[in-house]
């Protein structure tokens, strides 16, 4: 069991792998990684990941002001674009069906430190493997290190719920 809040569901190979977000934090950093198997094809799962641009799919009462994240795929999601808002991040790169990567904008980064994220997807057996890596700037004052540890745990709770919701919706359960 990981007591740091950094890992949930990821294999040792996934923890050691490189991700598009790895080089986006310019200071000393640490990685947080979360992963889940989804019994649905990558093309379908990626459509659900794209909907993170409009809804968080975690605890809606906390991070969506009580509104409910859509429970069906919406036909009119805007095309992905560099600079587009994606959750609290700005998209820096993407490859349809494979990944969406972004960074925390400058104002929130001043408060929380540099953060970058990659939502990655690959075929896995008859379904998909959804792996998310967050890279967080490390070091700094004791207060900043404590805030980052709390942020890692908060992110773990929210992202675990998010990934399990996406899994459930993509699997049609």
C-alpha cells in the first residue's frame, strides 16, 4: 500500500514508464500515477476522456458545484486543441485515441506549484488500460511540501472516483 498518495492501481511497469507530461514541470518533481482496466475499446474510452473538458466525473458536489456530470456521450464536444481548458489544466499536446496532456496555468501554479498531467490510453486484452500521471513540482518550504502531500491525497481521492466513473460509463454498467 502506498502511504504517500502517489500511486493507485498502476503496475511497476506503468510507474517506470515515461509519459508526455514528464518534461513539462521545469523544477525538481515527483510523479503521481493512477490506473484502471476498462472493459471497453480504446476509441470509446477516449470519447469519455474527452468529456473531461466539460465535466469532472468525480465527486460532482465538490468539484462541479453540485451539477451532475453527463451520463451519456455528448454528440457536440469541441475538437481538442492546444490551449483548450481540460479540467483545471491547459492542453499542451494530444494524440486522438492515445493521450491528452496539459499543464496547470500560471496563476494556480503560483499557489500550488507546477503541475502537469497526461491521461493515457492503450489497448489491453479485449479492453483498455487508462493510466493517468500527474507530475508535481517538489521541494520548497516545509509548508509547500505539506500542501503538496495533501494535494496528492486529495487528487488520489478525486481521481480514483473519476477513473471508476469513466470505467463504469464506458462499460455501460
